[in-house]
């Protein structure tokens, strides 16, 4: 049960306050302190949802109690009361951090209203603090999920490029084979940029039918096509103030490419079926596993859009080109999988790591992660070379 502290040297007044407020607030426990010093000692010992304090008291005045308590516990909410009220006293208390100031003789209705409002404020403050804690926890989990693991020369080069380009708003084209970690690069750029407080919206261009890609990217208005039963906000608009990641950009239709080019040139988008132009402030990151020069020569990708997207180009090599990272990746994935499954961390012995390094990883890091999970489930207490031979088919 949450507690309310009443600090008042006149027992008749503290008794009346306790009687009235306990009837109004049966879910709260009340504690009474007979002077400021005792009140401070109570605040030192425990947290209170609210402190109601007189100003003129022996040993420690209410104003000193307010200042010292907020210095110790800044989240404490105070309502000050005084029989020697004047405007200067009220302003001084409010400046020092009090929620409200009530003069004697006390207007009971005003006091009850002030107390209830203060408790609502305190509840909202705690809920907001809990949300901030949850957000920090989630961000840590997200950052861990998108962490780039390894110490190879190739990975260090990529990390150096990420640090350089993240501080700018330059568009980046990330190339490399499927499963190599292109999305990790995109997330790292966003997380290190000034846009990290804004959204990062991901679009898998290969997974969206060509006839719907425009609606997905730019939105649509009700009735613009069969099935458009209501207005829909597009991904570019959702990413406003943040980053949009166009994964598998090489699979985008030529019609959609033309609209994306216009959006990049003018920083505006038009929903399907509308003449309205919407201003957007978006950083564009794109990725592809295709050879873009070949796609351009074949007429499947616009050269002008390619040059717009590839201000900076980052190549993510296949895992076979950086096998020295396998040991660290296995350790990282083992920890993640143990957390996900709620099981103890399982170790891989040196022979198992050597066996994994000897294999060819056509599916790259994504394939390695799946193999690690399989070995953790099916392998022995410590995963061995024999487990790799038994459960990894190549």
C-alpha cells in the first residue's frame, strides 16, 4: 500500500487531515510526523506517494524540509500548507518544487482536490518512468539483436565506414549476398545517427507484390483501387524524421522506382489516388544482393535512381570470406539462444569451432545462426566436432 506523509506540529490539525483524507483515500496508508526533522527522517527511510507539510514548524521548517527532501529524493511530491500565507511564500515554495500551496484556514474541498490531482500526477510520473525503463530494456535487446559481431579486417572496415557515414544524412546502398548481415549495417547506421530518436521503417521490396509496392511506400486514399477501403499512410510518411530501409531494392518495379526517385529529389510523396503532396524528412538506406550494374544494363533498374541511392556504398562480404569471425559469432548466438529458450548457456569446444570453420557457408550468417541453434538443441552438454559431423549436413 502506498503511503502519504503528513508533517504538522499541531496535532489537532494533523488529526483532522488524517481523518478527512483517509476517508477520501482508503487505498493509502497515512503516516504523521510532528515536526520537520521527524518528517525528514521518515522521507529518508521510505518513499511516499505524497507529502503534506506545514511551513512553520520547530527543529526544521517546512521550506527546509521541502528543499532537503527534494535534494535527497527529487521525485517526491509536496503540498505545502501555512497559516502565515503570503504570495512570496507561495511563489517561493512552488519555485523550490512544491506541487501546490494551500493557506490556513484550510479549504477542505480545495485540499482534497489538490491531493487527488497530485496523486494522479504521481501515478502518471511512475508509469512514465516504468515506460522509459521498459524502452531502455527493449532498446538494449534490439541493439543486441542487431549487434555486429567479429574482429576480421573486413568487418572492421565496415564498422569504420558506418561510424563515418552515420553522422551525415547521406544515402547509403548496402550490397552483399543474402544472409551476410546487410540489415545489421542499416540498423547500425540508424542507431548511431542523429535520427536514432526517430523511427526506422523497414520495407522488404521483394516480399511485396509489384502492384502493391506503391501503396506500401506512399500510401493510398480510400477508393483509389479495389480493396482500398480506407486511407492508408505509406512507409515514407511513417518514417518521417527517421530512416527508411529499402531492403532488396533491386526487386522493385520500374514504376515504383520512378516514384521513389521523385520522392528523393523533392522530399515529397503522393498517396495512390491523390494529388496531394506530403512533405517528408527521411533518410534512405537501401540494400540489394544483386549486381546493380548488370541490372542497369539489362534495363531492370534505373541508373539515375542507382546514383541517388549510392552516395555511399558499403559491401558486406560473405561469411566464407571472414571465417575468423565464426568463433565470436557462435558465442554470440549461443547467448542469444539461451536467453530466448530460457536455458543454460551451452559451450562449443575448439574442435567444434574448427569443424564449423571448415564448412562452406552459402547461407552466410543466417545459416550459421540456424546451425548453432540446431547444435544446441541436439548436441551434447558441450558441443563437439562429432556433433557437428552428426547434425550439420553439407
